[in-house]
């Protein structure tokens, strides 16, 4: 059985802690900011800016894990720890594809 795109217990715990309405706002913010983080990963890789690459990967990892997007969080962590060497085009394309799955799942989960 494959892993869920969003870990329900994690997402439900966030809703209980922060409130469902606020989680909707958090999700919307993530959906706006995450594509910028991914773009920053690509740009910093091209510009060979290891520090900016690591910071973008760290932010994406932390935000993903908050919502229970654990696979996306693991992918971002691998980039954070591996740095520019881990951030080849294939890895970034896979990250982008997983983000698309996460975005769809989060929109569905946050709106019931």
C-alpha cells in the first residue's frame, strides 16, 4: 500500500490545535509560497548558491511536514542535507510533481 499524500492524523492534529478555519488560511498561504520555494531551489541551483538552496529546501521541508505532506517533506530534507549536489533537475522535477499532488490533496482536505 502506498503512503497517503497527506498524513491524516498530522493534518487533523493541526486542525485541532490551530482551528479548521485558520488551517484553511495556512493551506492557502502554503499554496502561494511553496511554488516560490521550488522556483528558488531551481534558481539557486543554477546560480550555485548553496546557502539559498539549503534555506529554501529547509523551509519547504518544515512547511510540508506541518501539513502532513511527509513524502514532500522527506524529498525537501534530502535536498537540504544533500545540497546542490542532490538538487539535480530530476530531483527537482520529482519534487515539483509531488508538490502538485500535495497541493490538490491539501485543497481537498482543507475544504472538507
